[in-house]
C-alpha cells in the first residue's frame, strides 16, 4: 500500500516569485533537452 500526502502551500509574494522563477527555469531546461533529442 502506498500512502501519499498533499500539502497546500501559502507562500508570501517573495516566495511565490522564487517558486515561479524556479519553475520557469526547469521548464526551459526540459524543453531544451527535448529539442536536443
């Protein structure tokens, strides 16, 4: 049996900005790697 937990985050504006920036960089890298195939 596999158990998983989900947590709702409530980041402040600065934390949200950092999260958005990190996700954008990861998306860019993922798309770049797909293009290299």
